[in-house]
């Protein structure tokens, strides 16, 4: 019973976070035309997604112990490697951009400034890479393939 509850928390939190990361990108489309309102909503969606990821990861860790999974399970090892890649991309490409953009949005910001940060190509590549990695992690967790090349 407890395992099913924690599994539900894990699955729903991670899937909701993925949807919010996609919503973040959709909200940044009008921001590229200089609209600060959607940009502010995009950062709110991103922060909320981060909270959901935290809850999902904690539930996932609990599932490893509740389910008796070995940390050497192939799909789990690949998932952890993808998580490490996601963290590296976020730290290198997205976080510096987000810090500057959020600071700009706290005050009065011009349409030109909104266009400039919303149109940052390096951050866009980073965010899309993160969404792709996150989708791969969700798919891997949902299917739990054997991933044994010697089987």
C-alpha cells in the first residue's frame, strides 16, 4: 500500500514537472516578442516544476528502498546518469541565464530587455536539452527495460 502511494507521488510529480517545463517554453514564445507577463509566468512555472522534481526525486529514492531495487539495476543506473547530465546542462547553460533574467523581471523591464533574454539561444538549447533528458528519464522509469546487452 505504501509503495503504491509513493509510486503515485513519484510518477505524478515527475510527469507534472515535465509538463511545466514544456509550458515554460511555450510561455517564453510571447516573451520573445517582448511581453514581460508571460516571461514572469514562465519562471513561476519553472520554479514550481523544480519543487515537483524535488518531491519526485525524494519519492523515487524512497521507492528504491521500499521496492528493494538494487542501485546496480541497469535502468536505474542509466536514469542516474541521465539525471547527472541534466544537472550539468542546467548548471552550465540554464542557471546563469535564469538568474540574470529573473533579476531583470523583478523590476521595471523594457520590451527590448525581455526580447534579449527570452531570445538567448544558448539558454534555449539548454532548456530544450533538459526537456529531452527529462522525457528520456520519465520514459525509462515508466518502461524499466532490462538494458542488458549480453542477455
